[in-house]
C-alpha cells in the first residue's frame, strides 16, 4: 500500500503549500463528478482525500510520521462516507 506521501506525489519534507497544491490538482483530476462517477475514480479520490486529511493537519501528520516506516493509517482517520 502506498504511503500518503506517495499518493499525493510529494516527499516527507513537503510543505503544507506543496501538499495543498498536489491535493487540489489530484482531486480535480480524479473527482467522481469529472469521471462519470466511475468506481475507480471514486476510490482514487477517497485515497487522495484521506492522505490530504492526515498530511494537512500537523498533529495527524506527526502521528503518521511517527507511526512506523510503513506509514500505517492513524486510527482516528476515517474518510467521510458521503463521497
């Protein structure tokens, strides 16, 4: 499973601005509404959103970075069900 950094295409040293820029670009590209509501796009979009939610929050990012070298999902990270 790719790390959140890999999903967003940024490195662990990325600034919040770089993370936001990458998220916005990928979210627009893979948004289900732009891809005829395909299930594959929805799945990609959900992974992108989850990665952004963790990496854009200082506390969540610190927890994620410290969790292990495999970058496991923090237990408090649950993507919204309405997308």
